[in-house]
């Protein structure tokens, strides 16, 4: 779906997306903001189900299928050496993590939530810190990458 939308975007849609991406903030990558936009262009505040319930006292009320699919990294502890000889030359970095894959996960717009029954007064939402508006070249590069990734997947499948 992302590939189709990327291939067919008009200049007006690109302008709308750049505005949306800035409004959504930098919590999500530009690619995930694009995925959110093509699925829910009216979204204003998105978070994971656990964030809505644990941090804001809200539950998902939009019903099954209201989630917005995004891509999340899968990480693991990085295999790093303990530094130079005898581990004394460089500081040890014990908790470094590396990305080894991705998975689809879901976020939900505030419109898909309601106060939890046991919450008399749900926590106030923090103000979203708008991100700098993506440059047109940054959006173009992202869209090109999406299209190239799909093209290379098709080429590999045909071989």
C-alpha cells in the first residue's frame, strides 16, 4: 500500500504529508509517519495500546481493526569486544543494542480511545512537540527508497 501511495502522490498530497509529519512530532521515523498518514490522515496523537492505558488511563475503544500499522525495530544485545588490550583502552559499552530485523506493530489515534472505566480523571496528554517540517528532498528520498525497496523485492522474487 505504501508503494502505491508513494508512486501516486500529487504535489498537494506531498505538501499535506509534510505538514502532517511535522505536526505528529519526531517520536516516529519519517517512514512510520508516512505509514500513519496513509492509513489515518486525520490522526492527531498516536501511541501504543500500553501507553494509552498505562500513561494516560485510556482504553482502545475503536473496535477491532482500528490500529495503525507501523514498523518497529527488533533489537538484541550487540556483540562488542570489551575494549583494547585487557579492556582498559576504551570504555566498555555494556548495553549497546543492534537492530537485527523489523516487525509490524500497531499504534492508535486518540480518536480510537476513551477514558478507562476505573479512571475518574484520565491523565492529561502531553503537548506534541512539532518536528521541523521535512524538506521536500527528504520526503522525495524516502518515497524513492520505498519504491526502490519494492522494486528490488520484485526483482529478487523473479530470479
